[in-house]
C-alpha cells in the first residue's frame, strides 16, 4: 500500500491559505487540507530577525502525489521560499488511508 504523507506549509493570510486549499483539493493533489489558526513565526531572513503572523496548513496526500504537491506549492506560493515539510506517516487508520487514496484519485466517495 502506498504511504500517506503530511505536508506542512504556511501562508501569510487566511485567504491565501483557503485559495490554495481549494486548488489542491480540486486538482486531487491531496485528500484533506486543514488550515490552522494564526501563529507568530520568528525567523532570520536575509540577515534580519523577522516576526510575522502566518497560517499553518496541514495537507494529507499520498506518496505518488507528494512531488506534484510540493511543486505546486513552490510554483504558486507568494513567498520567495515557502516552507514545505513532508512527513511520512507510519500509523494511519486503514479506513482513513483508503479515503485519502480515493480522494487523490479523483473518485468521489
């Protein structure tokens, strides 16, 4: 069975996160996208310590769609260097995994 991945990224606004989530689901790049509440990110960028409000986004996808999803984020994100972290999930319920597989194939459940 194909592996399930959790892909994490952030967006500067809730609207951008919502737009991305809708596109990702419509393109069947993921089965589910969760947009978290705003958080404060602190990081150094180009020699300056930055503090910004961001919206973390958790995306559940399958291994065969992971690279396409990462490329979609890279090519369409408003950030020069978007966060893209992909974590292979080793313990996913069988029924949830099947649902993710179905969604990423573009078959309505």
